[in-house]
């Protein structure tokens, strides 16, 4: 506890030496907060609507260029930066205002994307595009991107001479595409994918708020006297932001660990199959790995070796038994005779848990 207080005192003491001019501080407050500015609030909702519409159609069309356009148009970064500023300034009312705006804008985005999906019947009849699926399985890399983008965004907001970099920050952090993805997959009743997209969105918000708060402190957005007067409350706000990042990082770490484990097992299975095929003229066309099964689709003029041999090799290499199914087509067009065999080493213990 004493060590924490010492770090707190040292950090806040150093931050007290940084300070923005009153003019710069007023400029930032005018940029980040919408209080009493009805015209700006109206522009916010108009831009929010169009950015969600563009993002949703871009995601459904699997068009990266269109999605990037939506990122540039989206205004959601402003209230998130405003929340970070209110957090370090210990402005409770403005924290509530910006937080409420973020929540309302997020629900609005989900609703618009859901409606677009439901009125597009072809979406329900086709597999989801890669642009959508790519935003349903976040990992720790996404958190690191959000932290870096939040820091860059806060720096560009504080420094007018680098404000031209803000569009790049908007592209890097991608706030609207994930929340639009939530609406899309809810519209197709794929709730597990919606949870993944929502996690990505929350990861982006948590990462931006934490890193932006730190940059605003270091850059002198908080006056020196306020740091001395409210140092403990400032520190408490930062701790809450850190806790939020830690909470989202746990499922992200599990997702990354699972992906690494799956890649390792896939590589091991691929090596085992190549060992089994040896020098035969056979090509692996598809490989499906389940919790206790492996299916391999092969094409070639030569007969494949016995499937039981592959099951034994896999058990030896993976240390666990597995159901094996080999589908073989003769000829490159895969339209000739089809041969299918199955083999199993007698044991019911699964060899790839959780995949």
C-alpha cells in the first residue's frame, strides 16, 4: 500500500510540472463537450446515422474501402475523448453526459444496423462476409491497437500542429464497424458472434479511455492546482479505467491462447498427414479438425494409405486418440470416383479440447 502511495505521489508530482495554456484548454473543452451546443449535437447524430449506414452496407458488401469511409465519417471518438477528459478533470456531470451519449449512440448504431440487415433478405440467405466475421473474434492485439490509437488521438487533440493525424486514428481504432457488426449478427440471430463484436467494441472504448486519460494528464490538460487539490480522485479514476481494461483483456487473452493452440494443433495434424502420405502423389484439398475428429479431403491418382495408419500416427504425434475420415477424389476436377474410409484408435478421450 505504501508503494502504491509513493508511485501515486511521484506520478502526480511530475504531472504537476506539465500545463496547457488557458486558451488551449478552452479550445479542447469546446471540441470535446457538446453542452449547450444544439447545432453540434444535431451534426453528431446526422454523422452517426450516415456512418452506421455506410459501415453496415460496406460490411455486408465485404468492401474494405467503404468501411474505411465510414470510419472517417464516424463522430463517436469525440464523446469517448470527452469522457477521458472529464475523468482526469473529475467532472462528474460531464462524465455522465459523455457516458450517456456513448451508450445512446451505441444503441442507435445497433438498431440502425439491425434494421438494414432485416430489410435485406439476401443477407439471411448467404454466409456472412469476411468483413463481418473478422470483427467477431477479437484478441489482445485489438486491445493494444486501441491503447495506441487512444494515446495518438489524445495527443493529436491536444496538439493542433498534428491534428491532421486524427483521420488516421479514426481508421486505426474502428469504432463504428464493430458496433454495426453487433446489429448485423443480431439481425441474423447469431448471438455468439454478437458477443464477440460487442467485446471488440468495448475493448476499443476501454483502451481509448485509459490511454487518452494518461496522455491528457501528461500533456497538462489538468491544471496543476487541480492535480494537487483532487489528486486522489484523479488517481481513483485512472484505477477504474485500468480495471476496465483488465476486465476486457481476460476474454481477449483466452481467445488469443485458443487461437495459438488451434494453430499449433493444425500444424501438428498437417505434419502427421504429410508423414502418412509420404511420397505418394496426393494433394490435401481440405482439412477439418474437430474436438475428437479429423477429416481430410485429398485429390490424386494414387490410392491413399490405410486410414488406420493415419489414426495411429495422429495418436502418436498428438498424444490422444482421434476419429479419422479420409475423402479421396481421383482427378483434379474432383468429379471422378469417390472413396471414403473411416478409422479409429479405440479410446474415447478427446484430443483437442475447446476447439
